[in-house]
């Protein structure tokens, strides 16, 4: 199943961030995913295969 991720989507990850939040906003897509932690605002770059393996669900799609 192909899942489409878009900039602005909020995703829930399998593991939580050290700040305690498990929700991230997608800020960049491509070969790497740019993610911003909803809890503390930390920005990280994650390779696509690692991101697709770690994501649990899309919590909220971006408003179009």
C-alpha cells in the first residue's frame, strides 16, 4: 500500500521523542524527511526508509 505524505501532515511515530511527544509535523519530503517535533520544536532529518518504518499513523492531513 502506497501512503502519500505531504508537507504539513502531522504523524505519530512508534517511539516517542525524549521530550515525551510522539507527534511530528512533516516540513520536507523527498529522499529525506524533515520533521519538527510538536512538543519541543526540535527539527530533524530522517532518511525515507527509516521514516516509513518508524511512522505509526497520520494523525492529521494538512488543510488544503
